[in-house]
C-alpha cells in the first residue's frame, strides 16, 4: 500500500510503514550521527523510529548532516 507523504516540502508516495523504513527508502543510514526527524511538527526520537507508524497525509522533515564548504 502506498502512502501519500510530504517529505521536506515535497509530496511523495511511499510504501514505508514506519519512520525507520522511510529513512531507509531515503538512503539515510539509521546509525548515522546528526539525523533528526520531525513528524507532523513533533520530533521523533531515534529510539522510536521503528515504532512510529506513518499514515497517509503525514508531513515529515528529515535533517541530516552533509559535507561541504
């Protein structure tokens, strides 16, 4: 089943059942330092990523570090 999500301001379809699965779809390493996720405006702690279910219409912000100058 495909969910309609807004991820970092972009509408997308996803088959992810929870935050951890979505991060894997987005090629974000679950053990990476500095990754933060907000679901519908509330921060989701790393320890809760696997247990936090996603629903169609959810809005997520994923912040991750990147290198550059």
